[in-house]
C-alpha cells in the first residue's frame, strides 16, 4: 500500500517535470504577448489585452514580415510537394541502388547544420545576384524541408502494395487512372503531412533567410530576432509576433490528431 | 471464344532464363495449369499473358490477334492475384465495380453486374464491408468476383489459394472448377501444388528453369511422365537406375531393365525414345507396389525387400523399404503392419512402371 502510493507520487513528479518543461516557455510567451500593464515587481500582469498585436500591425517592417512569411510558406509547400510526390513514388517503388543512395543523401541532409548549407549557398547566391531576392528564398527554404516531406511521402507510397497497381492495370486502368484511383486515396494523408512539414519549416526558417534574404527580405523569425536581440530589447512585440508562428502549428497539430488520425511524428498514413 | 497462344517467348532477368517457351496453345474454354517449383517461370509466363511483364522476344496471340504490345488495361483479361490485391480504401461493392466504373457503364448496369457476380460467389451479403473486415476465404471470393464481372476474354490465376488454410483450400478448388465450367472462360492457373493443379485443371504444363517439360492431362502427366524431373515432381517418386537389356513386347511397350545391382525388372517404356542398351531410370511409386508371398518369389518383378521404417498415418501405413540397394516407398492399409527390419516380398506392376531415358 505504502509502496503503491510512493510509486504514484514519483509518476506524478516525473510527468510534472515534463509538462512544466514543455509548457513554461509557452506560458511566458502568452503572458508577454497579452500583457498591457505589468509592473516589474509583480509575478503576473495587471491588465491583459491586444495592445501589442495592434502595435505590431502598425509597423511597416512587421507588416512586410507577415506578408513574406505567409506567402513564402505556401509557395515552399507547393514547390516541395511538386518535387517530392513524384520523387517519393520513384523511391518507394523502385528499390534499386540509386534510390537507396538518394535516400541516404537526403537523410544526411537532415543531420546537417543549416548554417553549413547557408555558408555554401551564400557565395553562390552572391555570384548569381540572388541575395535579397524573394523568389530565390523558395529553393533555399526547400533544402531544409525536402528531407522531412520526402520521408513522409515515400513512407506513404511504400505502404501501397505493388499488386494494387497491377490489379488496377489489368482491370482497365491507365497509368494516370492508377495514380488517381489507387495511389491518391491511399497516400493523401502522408502527402498532406509532408506538405505541412514543408509549410512549418518555411515559417520557422531563420538562418538561411537571414543570410540570403536580409536586410531586403525580413520574415517573421527575423523580425522577432530584431526585437529581442539585434538592436533593442522589446520582448512584448516579439512575443506577439511569435504567436503568429505558433498559431498555424498548433492548429495543424490539433487538426491532424483529431480528424486525420495521423501522427506528425510518423508522417505515414 | 478465346484461344491463347505463346510463340517463341523468351524472358531473361540478367543471365537467368525466366521463361523460354517455343510454343504453347491454351484451348478455348480450357482450364490450363502452369505447375512447377518456385522460380520455374510459371508466374512470369502468366504475367506475360497479362501484359504485366514484357517478353524479350516472341508473341502472345489472343484468338490469333497479336497482343504482345497491347498494354494490360486494353487486354480485357481477369486476374486473381496471390495476395488478392483488393483495394483497401473501397468497399466490396466498389472493389467489384472498379473495372466497370473505368469502362463508364451506366449505374444500373453496374449494380446488375456486381449483383450477378456477388451472388455467383455467394458474397452478396458482404457488399458494404471493407476488405480488412473479411476473412481470407471471403477476400479470395471478392477477388474472383472482381475478375469475372468484366466478362473477361480469359481468367488468370496466380496461386490464388496459397494464402488459405489447407481445409478451405481443398473446398475452394472444386468451387473454382465448377465456376469455370459454368462460365466456360478460358483460364490459366499457376500453382506449385500438384494436388491443386490435378483437381482443377483439364491440362497442365510442368515447368522447370523457365522451360515447359511436358504438357498433358493430369492422368497423362502422372502415368506417362516424359522426363525424370516430371516424374520426380509429381507424386512420391523413387527411381531404379539401369539399362535396357531387351524389348519383351513391342505392342505393349514392355522392356526388361537390368538395374545397376543386377535386378531384372519388367517395365513399360516409350519405345520411340527407348531402345536396347539405353540407360534408363525406372519410376517407382507407392501405388505401383503390391504385397507378394514368398512362394511367388520366382515370378518376374517379385523382389525381396527389407522394411527400413514404418510410419502410421491413420488411414494407411507408410513404409520406407529397400529392394537391392534401392530405397522405395510403399503403403499398406493399417490392418497389415510390418515392423522395421522385417523381410517382405513385393511385386512391382510392370504396366505402371515407367522406364525413362536418362542420357
């Protein structure tokens, strides 16, 4: 009996540590974003409101950051999907040496620090005159997004048995009809997950955008960085901006868990 | 009306010959079996007919029309896969209707035909279910229904029963044969299971290393194998190796074979291929051997044998016996029992024994 109680207490402590670790930064972020009046000697703000959000929208710089971030992300998503859907199909259906090598290279890219890629790209972009070019940021963002998206889509295609394609062909389906009537219904969850990966990667991307885009192009993460680090310390507009990066991620996570029954971590269907 | 002809077909994977068929004709309405061990090329041959594998050379003819370069979706064949390959995202109804919808048939025609196929296969109460909700036997029926609903020119089966348990497999064999005879669709059936091929097929091709060793009705394949491989692959087969000493009866095809250890055996032989002095292997199967008495030991084809091992299997007793240096298999009803080491006399049936040329 005594032992059981002790065990339960330990369980509660461990779980609490994990919860606090995850939720504390989030809590502080929301506090700062919504605090209108907050005295330094008080633990919690006195008055909550949307002051900092309207403040953020008044500034041209941050308005442009919104525009860049929220247009780049869907473009990066579409471009990454356009590349990764056919590539994932090829990698999943032809398990030859070349496709395994490709897969390993792409996976290796996941472990590569982004700064390393950035240092490689910077002279290249400079020479081509692409530094500060909005469109040139799309391929730069894709570099980091592709491994995640490709993995998710390849996994989805690998779960479709080859027999199904052949059965559909014998039943009268052309190659195009096989894609529409067999592969799409069975892989769309994995493809959607892959798209979300690309979207959120682009929204979070900082290092490459800073190296190749700034100062002409500043996305939300750069704007946030400038508020807290670069020039002067104003955590409150930074927190308000951060909410806009956080929001899509939370929405998507809920959507996935609730309605699609897809775990983002697994990425398959 | 469908006749399938393979002409001069060759398919290689690297250096391995997967299929090498100079000529094969599958007749109209026939249930034709491709039987052989794994890797013998039977599935490759079936896939070449289906259009899923392209031969390196040769032609596939369907009623005289060359379809070698016609893609699978334009051949109008029905195929049942080993895994059954049902679409997991579609109900049984939509699985069966898949090909009909591709052909853009009107909705009431689709309903009528799906109903017809489902009733024929006795799965009309499962139409709203998904494949994962079905047993193996039910999935197999859906796969067959999906193939026949298109009124295909021919039906192709790729080991469709190998994922069922033994009892069910035996039952489904007869149902498949009945169905095929009812619909009169020319059918090709790939299997590695001899009993299955014998039960289902009108004629069988025995394949080995991509080549067809022999084509014939089941009785013919069993009682008149042309090669040692066919004899060994079909039934429980042992060989006695020797040489033909003389031809005893030309009209009945009987020859006297002297084995390597001096036994004189009277056996049937195909005299077009076997002559005096030719090296042969005599095919001996359990049902060619009967019990003899000691008093008949001087009669032809009666030999003394020693029981090496006896295995009781219920309805029969299975023996491993030794005649001279040759190990043979022999069976008795369980009312007669011999122990190992016992001496018995056996008679080999000269009309059943087959002397196959070996060199």
